[in-house]
């Protein structure tokens, strides 16, 4: 797997995968500015400071749930699907990998015991958020 890979259906980004081996100095964001979930990477030397700040209250409209998964330990196969639920491709994730699920559909098969951390927008509305196929 490349260090950073976009899974696409034509021009549509289905997912962005960051390999656990990825690294470079500075800051890099992998998502377009219009995504409702932003995914970036930072590496700074000891002593570097980010100026103190707070975020302003700003209303945003989220129309589509995007989620980020951090694989803490294990291996999992992710199957990707187009918006019409047709199979697109699969990738295997391992310890240290990060994935942003941006659009389309997805399913998982755990290849060994796996721990993941999931981050997505809220509030979560249960089955109102999903179409199962």
C-alpha cells in the first residue's frame, strides 16, 4: 500500500487511507476544504509550539456522515462500494493505519482481533444514519 491512498469512483473520493508508516515534517491535510470531516497529519520537532488558540462558535451544516477509523491493533479488510451499492474494491488495514470513509458504502471483515477508534460527526441518529445492504 502507498503511504497515502485515495479510493475513488471516478472523481468521487470514497476513502482516504494513511499507512501507519507515513511520516514527514510539518503539517499536511489530505481532505478537500469542503469535506465535513478534515483529516491531517502533524510532525514537529521538540520545542515547537502552536500558538494558544480557541475555535470560534460557527454553525455548520453536515449533510453526510464521514468517519475516521484509527487501527490501534490488528488487521481488518475494508470493502468499498459505490453509491449504487455495487462493489468497488477492498483494502487491508493494519496496526497504525488511519482511514477516512468519505462517501459510498463500506463493510468490514476482521482478519484478526482488532481494536479501532472511530471519530465521526454527531449527534448520532442511530439507524436514521445508515442504509444497510
